[in-house]
């Protein structure tokens, strides 16, 4: 074992599947079906069933899932879409891709998810959709968001890229709104060995339109009803995902066990470091994020103890070069503050007890500055 607890080791994460991966890869390659086919339809059916949704459509990646969902709902130039002030930039890029206007809303201090209490003030007659993001593995306040959306006849597109399988308000992430969008990027709780994405929905019309748009705007070869794109889930990735889907609940449970150890260590620490998700929040723990008044001092302390960390996300979208001119004056104080104080710790179902204990011990020993 390395003297350093790495933030993420994808090789170790996938080691447990290696023999099955080899069998699956050989079967898929020998099938001669390299676009679509049984592996893709099988995964779509199984993931829809797992989520508790009627339909799933596999696409190329998580960003494509968001773009295709917005297009399927008819979101276009002149429309406005409400997004969180703090999220991975793909959420914002999807709105830009369909030509709509981004309307950022600040996030909650104790979750980094969009603050549902601030959404109504951001709604105008041009608001067509809301994209709540279930950041780091915890579902946003969907009960209130859906109440607002139903009242105002607004679409809800869930960005569930980090919350596969999470249950809140009696439903799994991605099934509260009109469409749920997922990424199967390799580091996700349900991760492929390359890019991949998908949408889930109970609306057959939406599912059919996403599938049409993702296949060059076509349902019949060489007949194109719309100007679509090429965004399809590869069969070999679908086959790998089918294997890992069988373990998704175990993955979440194992990550929760690790999160519980870290949380207990933080409770025993009298410094200003806290868990981002308040004690009332549940999660599938895609990331375990802490908030520290002096982040660099905490990073140095953990590094001294041989622990790697990561920043999610150090510069909010409104301050990125591609959006800065338009949104530099946006009032997003909590989003900005969290981006400057948040730190992600190693968490993965493959971590051994000794590694988890080292991180917890280092958290307990941290004295702040």
C-alpha cells in the first residue's frame, strides 16, 4: 500500500470487476454489435428499473444528457433557465448550448445545492426550466422545487450526475422532475471506463425525442426529421455499467460507512472545519466535502499526513473566463464563499480501513490556524 492516501485511484476502484470485465469485453467484441444493440437496451431497461422510471436513453456523456433534455423540452433562444450558482460548469454550458439565458440562483450554505427558497424571486415570464443539481451525492430540495414548478408550469431537469441511486422524498435522484440527467464518467459512483451518460423520464414523448435528437434527428436510416447530433452510449460501456449497477447500492453503503467515520472525527475536532452536508442530510457520498476557514492550512496539514485532497469547484461558473463578462456582477455570495473554503477528501468503496483511519486521525488532530 502506498504511503499516500490518494484522492482517487480508478484502477483500484475497478480491480474488483476485472475478471468480469474481461469476459464482458470479449462477449461484446465478439457480438459484432458496436453501436446500440442488446447491451445498450439491456442497460437502459435495468437503469430505468433501478431508478423507478419508465424510460432510460443512453447518450454520450452527462453534458449531452442535459443538452438533449433541454432540446427535447423545447428550451431555446429567448427562454430562461434557472441554475445553481455553484456547480460543475456543464450545467451552465448545457443552457448556453441551446441558446437560452442562464439565470443563476445562490446555493444553500449547508449543502451547496440550489436554495429553493430563492428560486421564485428569479422566475420571470420567460422562465422555461429549472436545473437543480444534486451536488456531491445529496438530492436538492425537490419537494419545494417541484411545488414551485407545478405552480408556474415550468419544466424541471435534474442534474443527477453525482447522485446515482440517492433517495429523498421517497424517490431516487433523477425521478422527481420531468427529466433526470446522469453522467457515467469513470469517477462517478456508477462509472464507466470512459465517457457515458443517460436520461430517465416517465414521459414517453420526451424519451422518444431525446433518442431522435441523439441519433442525427433520425428514427429511420437516412430519414432525418430534425437537425440532431450523434450522442450514443457505447455497447461496451453499457456492458460494464450493467455489471457495476448490480453493486450500486453496496457502493453507496460502503461510502456512507467511510463518511460516518470522517463525520465522527469532525465532531471530535474543535476547530472550524465542518462537513459540508449538515447532519440532517443523507447522501450517496460521491464526494466527501469539508468547509474550512483556512483551506490551504488544512490542505498542508493533510498533505503532511500523506493525504491527497481535491477542490470541487474552486472557481464558480460566473467567474470563469467564458462567463465572466456577462455574470461578474451576479450576486452569489454563498456560492463564491463555498468555492473558496470547500475541500474534498478521499472517499471510495475500495479504500481500506487503515487508509480511512489515517484520514480520520488527521482530521481529529487538525488544530486550525
